[in-house]
């Protein structure tokens, strides 16, 4: 069986945000620099990631071949590194999307009843009932003592 190279959830989010900002049809230059990726994540999720976390992750994703970068040469301004999605990065995003979609197919969420409403269908849980944190577990019995 082939080994699957995984990426963490933060890397997944950062890769997707960089992909959204990458040069698309009709665009010549990527808009995906570190600060733009931080803003894209905050706009899309309402969560803020630190610039240090994002830039470290962008560098790691580039080393793994999922992103390519180019440094701008603005006169009188500090150069910025802009990232664009590679073919390998696009393939990884599709792979991650498909995996998450497959997992979500087995979930049934209750209507408006909050976090405690998550239920696994029996068909996707090996026919066994999922353990609920509200279901009391069997008490442990003391191991027999040797006489």
C-alpha cells in the first residue's frame, strides 16, 4: 500500500487560502503573501492565525512542493514573497477535499440542537452504536487477588 503524505489542519487551511489568492485566469501576479493569507483566513473563517505561523507554514508547504514563490522587487519597499499553487498543491487540495467529503457522508447532524447532536449512522460505524459521553460506562471491577 502506498504511503500517503498528510498535512495538518493548519497547513490545509493555509494551503487553501494561498490557492484562493494565487494568480488565476487573467491574472499575472499572485496576491498570496503572508499578510494576505492571514487576512484571507480571517475573512473566510473568522479565526486569526499569527503571521509567524502562516509564514513558517508557507515555507514548509513550498519545501514540500505544494507552493512556489517569487520575491517582489519593489523599489524603496521591503521585498515580499508571493506564493502560488503548484500542480502538486492542487492535487493535494483535491485529495484532502475528497477525503473530508467521504468522512462527512457518514455523519448526521441534528437540527439546531448544538454540539451534542452529532450522531454516526450505524452503517458507517460497523453496525455498532457510537459511545456517547452521556452514556454511563461499565464500572471497572477490581482485579481478582491471588491468595
